[in-house]
C-alpha cells in the first residue's frame, strides 16, 4: 500500500471524529479507500459504495441500520505499521484529539501476570474501562509483542489471554460503543491472522522523505534561536534514512550543547559565577537557573563540617534544654521514651556527634555500631554530590538534610534528628485517623503489625498486674521462655488473612499455604471471615447470617482460649482481605467485632496496610464503619511510604 498522504490522514481524523462524537463505533474503510486506491476503476466502485454509505454516515441509531450498514459498523480496527520512530503514536493521538475522545495508550504486555487468573481479570478490566470512558481511542503499541500468531508452543495462560482479548474485542461490534482500537507494530507479518481480521484498515507509516524531513526540522526548531542562513534543506538531505524521532534527538542534543558550555563556564570560574557576554544570546531563564543551582550547591554542600573538633566540648547537661523541649514535643505524637537526645547531623563530623544544644560528644557508640566511617565522611559527601537524585533536590529546603541522612543515617529510637518531630507532624500527624493522635513509625507493614501486637501483649499483661511493673520473677523467667515472664497469650486472626511473612506474622497469616509450609507456627486460633453472596441486595438475609455466625465463632474462640489457659489478648482484622481473595465484610460486622473485643477485654487491631491511603473513598476504610470509638490500633504501610501504627492515648508504652 502506498504511503498515506496528508489528505488521507486528515480524512481519517475527520471521519473518526464525526463517528465517535455521535456515539457509534464504526470504521469508514470505504472513504479512505477512495482516497488511497490509485486504480481508477476501483475508485469508481468505491465511489458507488460510498453513495450507499451516505445514509449510514448520517449516523442513524444502530437498530435502524440495515444488514449492509451493520456489517460496516463492525469494522472497528486500525493497524498502523512501519519502521520505529515514524509517528504512529502521534497519528493515534491526533485522531483522539480531533475526535475529542479519551486516549488510552495501553501497554498490552502487562496482561501477562504471573498469578493464575490475574491475566483474565486485567483483560476484562481493560475493556470495562474502555466502555466507561467512551468515546475512547485505545492505542496498543507493539501489538505484536503479545498478539502474535498462535502456535502449539504458547503457554496456556498466553493462549487463553489472546482468545479472551479477541472475544471481548468482538463484543464492541455487538453493542453500541464509541470505542476504536488502533494497533501499531514494526512487524505486521508477526501478527495472528485473527488479529489482522479485526484490523481491517491498515496504514503504512514510512520514514519521511527529504521534503518531510525538512518540514519536521522546521517544526522542531521553531522555538529555537536559529540563524537566518540556516539551511534546512541541506540538513534534511544529509539525514537520509532517519525517522522523525531520530531528527528530534539530533535537535535536542544540538540545543543542549550550548547550555552544557554555559554550565561548564560557570563551574570553572573561580571569581564567582559571573555571566560572560556571549551568554546573552541564550535563554536567560535557563542561565538564571544554572546560577542558582551552583550557588545553592556550593552553599549547602560546602557548609558541612570538614574536620573534627580538638576535643569534646560540653555546654549543657545531656539531654540539654533544647533536646528536652523536643522530647516533650515528640511525646504528643510519637513515643520518645528511648530518646537520649536530639542530634544535629549537619554539624557532626568524624567521631564527634553534636547534639541539639551544641554539645560536642566523642561518639564511641556510632548509632548502634552502624557508622564505621563516622559522620559526614568527605568521600561519602562527594559521592552524594555526584548522585543525580540528590543533586535534583539541591534547590529544595531539605538538600543538606538529604545528604546527611544518606551518609550519616541515625538510629531514630535513640538519637533522632533535630527536625524529626516536625517531619512526623507534617506527615503522619496530618493523616491520623480520628481519635488516634499517637503514631509509632516502623520499617514496613509486617513490622507494623508485629509491633502493634507486642504493644497489645504488654498492655494486656500490665492490666492483669493491676498496672504494676513486671516482677523479678517475670524478668528472670522470660529469659528462659517460661511463664509467668513469657505468658501463654495469643492473637485471633481470620481465614484468608494476610498480615506479613515474618516468623511471628506467619502464625496469623492464612492466605496462601506456600507462605507457611515447612515453617513452625504458634498455635493461635483462627475464625472464619464472612463469605458473601452477590448482588448484596438480593442476598441480604444470607449475608447477615454470615456476619452472625462469624461473630459467634469469634466470641466462642476467645472463651475457649481463656478456659484452656491460652488467652486471646488481641484480634487483628483487615477491612478487605486483599491477598486472600478480595473478601469484604459489612460495617455492621466490624462494629459487632469491636463490641465482642470490648466485652471480652481483647484489643482490637485494624490492619490497614493494604487499604489505608485513600483508595477506598476515605483515607482510612475503618472510618466508614461507624464505630462508636476508634480501634485500639491501626497499622499502615505501602501507600504511606513508611510503616507504623496509630494507637490510643491509653496504650502508650512508658518503659
């Protein structure tokens, strides 16, 4: 097929735009054939068929289409093929823009998921999304990467995915949809014949000739300072065989070359950052940025200490007034019992640690033996300066802090940074669940759940002792893993739950057997989680019975544990069992669960590691349950980019 002209592409865009705006997904192959086909006789035939198509192009409702018009309406595929970098994606975007349609650039390779059944769900989700956001252009680049010709060597999951994808694709032709699928490939010969059948119109998008290359260069350089005698034609002639993307890359490198020279001059000058006269020819905005960049880099990086003090210097007691103030402030949001003092890591160097009150301390502890090279080692600082990610932050307020955090990582439990309290307030403090203003930061979701449970155990035993501290017998027996210091306590979980894969959390994780097999586990009780029937409105009675049975089982297991001397100290539950199979429960069930826990003296832990962060309508899913009081603990991780748990004021650990 001959390369399409501008006239052809314009016709495609206008035709598709007209059809999509009216809400009927069809493809006007005949109109394009009229423009493309050089054969005069075939043009006459096409013109005749176009006359037949006139009534169809008036976009009558689907039920009014005759058999011939209906057959035309099923042609909903376009294939763009040709060498890479020639604008296939741009053509698809142009069609979507002209049609005022949503543009979905879909990477089809993500359909190949390692988990059984996920590929099917993802495929259905794609087509469901297309229907919801129509009118829609679905662009599938490198379509041959997955929908290539089928063979006996195909994996079963891949074969099923291809079949399902094409079946759902055909579904667009069976109903009124404003969706057009555009595929692009560099190797059309690799496509399955069934895929090609669904892409009845094919456009070859070749590399540009010398005239087109000249036009592309003019577009790429229209916003640049180009001399009057610049010969576009000469450059276009010398770039024979290059695609539009190749030309764009050449122009980009040429435009950046002058700015690299500016940056080099600015760095090498020792008498400041004066700007040479020739720089006036360049963009002042970029030059001003470069000046600010290097000034900021010099100010922040060079202000770090470069030598140790001669000797320790004590200005106050430890902790000093400023550290005490920060400890008291930290207590309002985070436990600070273990904090010795706050440290100023920007002023520390070598073996000397400077605290918030300016005391220079000879540090032989080195953050629990984790800084073998001491603080702010010059070579580590230099490495941080060369790190692209850190340099990209150089203009931000926290540049120096980012560098020192990278090379002098603190043990936050004992010697947090002077700005750590403010960091907590500006992050975890801003999104705290209602009624839970205290947070404990942890490494991940698993450690968040594990430490929330440890805190529940501590308070459960403290409550049994009437608020007293552990006795001498408790302290001695725990070292042998014996009672009373190591009590027979347990946590109640649910079938299908996932709370982590550490040795402790595997005892309450029950989503997949492969996580637990061959690993010893604590004999902790497990209750059934409701398994609803859908639609919910039609199965209300059954689902309510599910809630009732599960709550009765929870109460029974707690009572049995107490009778057997294996008391349930805490119950942990996910708002949605995500890893366990996407199982939900009603707000009434969770309210009942909290009530059972309160009546039995069991701590109520809500694991929002998966659901927290605003993806379910509220920032925390448990806020939708209508609980009379907040949960005792709410754990989090994942979307909050750190692990941890919130807890009630009464559950602080003070020892």
